[in-house]
């Protein structure tokens, strides 16, 4: 029994694929408390049937197109956000978050390590699926999204792409560069990021910060900022997000490539691209 529940402010998790154990750490007043769950020792609220535990063992691993990935999960409350599937689950506490995480990791089993990322707060759990190493969405990710959705619903929660206060999204930083191999090591070192063979280029190894990519330039660009943000949102939220930004004092720089992306700027010219998966296949 934990005291000072209001002081809970951080959750971490770790899944051990070898023995099916699940470690959750909650910090209370900067002291770590460990809640240990092993599926072979103590049953979770969401029990896996014999069929469930093996349902992912022989899943196909075919890379999907943008439209295929989006259509495959849209009715599940997930959204495709450029190379990954994402959903959110609204909760009332970190204890609820632990239960939701356990349900998802239990059903994903050993595949969680290679496909599933998550982050949690006291009011929200976000799940992201992509096939690591391929940095793309595959049929295996879609199958896992279906299974995780079913497990979360069985536990009494819902997977949703548009929670009341904030829809799912992903953020990347883009840097214009003439000589990408020359500048990449600096950003890798200063950020402590990893270089990966993917469009993101540099990623936070803790998955906590935005990814970073380099945009190849043919000549120096002096008339505008050389760093901008790329914000990927659900395709059915993009227009509303653009309109909200314009109403808040922004201006439309270009919509030539909409619906793939809109280029917006604030009153001083700092730019952001609002991106979706659409019109990219």
C-alpha cells in the first residue's frame, strides 16, 4: 500500500522477454518504489488464454503503405503518424496506467521489445508501434495494435486517437544543411542521440525527445531560419490544427503540398510544418 499518492510523478517500465516479467517503478517524493509482476508467479487482471499467448508467434512481417497502415487501425482508435502507429488511453492515476501497460505488454509478449514503445502520466498512457530496425509499420504492428486494443478494452479502458485535451502526435526537428555528414556528428554529440538508418536520422535513445533529421540544401539559405519543426498529427486533426494556429496569430507560408504538409510561421517567421501521412504513397 503506497502513501502520498498525490506525489506520484513518474513511471518507468521494463519488460523481460526471457521470463515474461514486468517491472514498474513509481517515484514517490524522489524515492523509487518497485512493483514487480511476473506472469508466471502472479496473474494480472487481464488473463491471457492459451491462444492469446501464441497468437503473435507466426505473424507476417510485410511493410505496409501509408494508406494501408492508416486504414488498418483507424477503427481501433489508433492513428498512423508517418512510420508508426499511435494511440492514447485516458486514465485516472498512475495505478491505472500501470494496469493498462501491463495489459498491453502481457498480450504483446516478447514482441513488445521489438515493436512497442510507451510513455505514461497520471492521466494518459500512449502506445506507439513500429517494427524496429525497419523503421516502418508492418502487418505485425497492425496485429499487435488489434491485440493491445482488445486487451485494453477488456481491462475497462479505451484506445483513442483524440483524447479530450490533446490528440496523439509526433514531433521532429529539421535542420537545413549543405554538407549533412559534416554537421551530423556535432548534433549527435551535443544531443547525445543515436544515428539510425531511417528518415529521422538522429533519435533520442531514451525515446523522450523529438527526432532530428537533415534537409539537403543545394545552396545556402539566408533569407529564413534554417531550423524548423515538423509536427505530425492524425490526418483527421490536421485542418483543425492549422486553423487554430492561424487564429492564434500564425500565417500560412505554403499549402502547395497539403495534405502531406502545410508550412506555417509565427509573426517573426519561425516555421513549423504540420504533417500527415496523406498524399505520400
